[in-house]
C-alpha cells in the first residue's frame, strides 16, 4: 500500500459513514414531533456509535497495512505488539513467537505489525474513550487529541448500551442526538486525517 492508496482507503472508510449518518439525521429531523421521532433517534444514536467504533478500527488497520510496507522511524513496534500479545507470548508461546518479545529489530517489524493488524485483534474491545486513546497513542501513534472526545465517547456509549440492552432511556427528540452527531463527524474526520498526516510525516 502506497500513500495514495492509503488516502483512498481512509476516504472510503469515512465517506460512506458520514453520508449515512447525515441521512439518519435528515430522516429523524423530517419526523420531528411525530410518533416515529423517538424510534428514529434511538436508531440514529446506535448508528453513530457503530460507525465511530468501526471507522477508527478500520483506519487503524489501514495505517498498519501502510506501515508494513513503509517502516516508520521512531514507531514503537515492540510496545505496540506487546500491548496486544506480550503477556500471553512471554508466558506460553512457542520460541518463534517468544522471539518477537525481544528488543525491536528491523527483521521482526513486518511480523510485529502482522500480529497486530488482524480484525480479531483490533476488534477485541468496543468503542469507548480508552479504546480511542489506545488506538491513537499505541497503535497509530499519532498526535490526534483524543482528550477532546472523552465526554462524547462516555455519554454515547452509555446511551448505546442502554438501547442495546432494551432499557427505557430519555432519547426522544432530534435535539437529544445533535450533541453526538456533530462530534461523531468531527471524530471521523480528525482521526482519519491524523493517521494520514502521520503517514505523510514519516515517509519510507
């Protein structure tokens, strides 16, 4: 994957999600004051959560695909790998996998990234502020200011979990969802652009 392919993939990851979220908002707004509004707003909130969750994971995986081909000076390969696999590898794995726990050396870097960049690995946790912070600081290792989204992540997750578990919650009008919609779009753009800028700042 080259830088142009990375940009195309990141644009693909976020563009259709932004469009779908905008469509969900438009539909909910068109039914404001009617019986369907509460249902549409609950659906909209779940969609915001789902797209934030999957977009930042997909962008992280795309960046790691790029990193496999274009090694980055200063990227902490070993710590990123250990954060996913270290304890298990140190204590229980074969000698071949255990070698990956040793100090970062160039010949192991592709293996380290390959061990991280799997859907089953990246998707081990659901959307939350700690997950966003982890993907920013430890996986992509970019300068994205995740602290701006702490309250957004926490409140969105609370509402989504309540809806998913069939709880009765106060989420009945478009105004209840606006506070998550705009930050969600900002998050999709900000995290995507930060990953791309990081790739551009660290050419092979």
